[in-house]
């Protein structure tokens, strides 16, 4: 199963992230992972929420335009070089990672970190297979209950 990521375009000005955080929080929605970038006057917030359907509805009701992407949530060992347990098999198979970011304050089982990985849509199924073949735990619905 793939996780759903919400991407919002925001103005690159003070308070924009706070507004989104307050809106989601006041509606009982928790951001469990996020990635922010800015360029000039614009910014982008990519995030995974504990209740993606509700987050989408709340944001749409407030007039936010968004893009929904499927991303992969998986565990990686939380020690020096542990990230390569994911990256090396993907490199070997010629799969490019478009972006990667961690879940907030969440550790998986046995001292692992949980990461959100974005790859091209044409590579998603192959990425899942490569991760599973290399004993990388991919999270499904339990991601939303973290």
C-alpha cells in the first residue's frame, strides 16, 4: 500500500505554515511527516497526515489548491549508513529517488527510522518490489496510526 501525500503551494511569507498547521490541528488532523521548500515568493509544503481524506476535505473547504501523490513509507536502520539499506538496492535497479523525508519523532520497530520516499509514478511498483526483496519493511495503514 502506498501512502497519500498532500502538496500545497504557499506564499513564501511569515505565518503561512502556521496557518496550515493551525487549520489542520484544530480539526484533529496530525501532520506525521513533512517537507518544505521555498523558491523566491513561492513555497511548497508536502506532508503526510494521519487522516488524509479529512485533511484534503478541510483544506479544500478553505480554498487551498493541492496535489495528491502516492508515496512509499518504509523503515530504515537508524545508525550511520543505515539509509543505504534503501538507497543501494534502488541504485542497483536504476530507480531514482525524487525526494525523501522522515516522519516526525517516529521510530519504527527495532531502532529504525520511518521515511517517506517519492519516486516517479512509473517506478512505484518496481520500487516496492525492490524494497520487499531486500527485506525493507514498507508500512501500510499502520502509518496513519503512528
